[in-house]
C-alpha cells in the first residue's frame, strides 16, 4: 500500500475524529484541521494537527505553510467540518446565515483554493454534505441556514469537477443522512440516529481512497433512513 497524504477538517470530534484515526492507523499521513485539537490525536505519529478556524480565511496561511514545507502534495481532502444552527427561520438572522456559510461553503472553497497547487492528477476531494441539501429530499424546519449551505457545497463541487477534470482532480460529495454525532445531539437532543460516527467513517474511509476511480462530479446519498 502506498501511503497517502490526507487533509481532514473538523477532526476535534465525531466523524472527522474517527476518520483521522482510521487513516493514521492504516499508515497514511493525516493533516487534521480543526478549531480545537483533541489530545487523542496528538500522540499519533502519522497525524499532524493544525488549529485553524476555517471561517477565517487568513488562518489558512498555516495550511499553505505546512504544505509548502512538509508535504508538497495532497492525495485526498475530506471537507468534513460543519456548522449547524437549529432555530425557526423567522428568528434566524443574517449573522446566523453568515456564520454557517463561512464554515460550510466559504471554508470549503477557500481551503480547496489553498490546496490546488498541491493536488496532482489522481487526487480526490470529498465534501461531506447532507441529505437536507439534496433537491427534492425531505426537509426539516429550523435548518434553513444549514441545509441551504449543504446544497450550495453540492453545486460548488459539481462545478469544480468540471473545471478541473483536465488536471485529473476528482470532486465528489457524500450527502449523509442522520449520524449520531455530538453536533446532531446538540441540535436535536434525544434523537437517536441509526449510525455511529465510526460506522459512517468506515464508509467515508473507503470512498475517499477509491471513489475517484468510479465517480467525478457526483453526489452520493448515504442514508439508510429518512432522515
């Protein structure tokens, strides 16, 4: 197995944390990017942690600095970081929308732009979206900012797949159903999702490594239930 260089965002907890451990334990090199760095990742020799707030574009200079000095190339990016606000639309302010979009859309766009010079032919960029961002899917009240941002990142990824297909960079989206993460529990206390973060990470792990052989510019719905 050839070890790959993999950037994962949102690694402080949930799916991103599980993914960082899975890739590192499989021998790959992981750059774990999150606002908070968990102690559980610091001791792993295959994981480099960067404390970066993706909603602040200037902080991405830390990522560029690391890539230029250490890796030189990236094989996989997993845009996993997410921001969710659950409140009635009438109470959702522009500031709420901007907070969510700065992470879920602008953070994806800005990090991708930062990484482009380091993405070779055969690299794979995976954005984690939501079933709530799928046109025609069941929608849930109180998630106007979140679900619309997840729809935006789907369109962004489709466009980038077309724009960079000649360079051999694949862009795909996984639209996830409910996963029993801390973020979900914070937004919907008491709701029990059918999948654990580790179970979903198992799927994303394999897709990130091999999905670009079969897909580019595609949105895969990863949900066993509604939601």
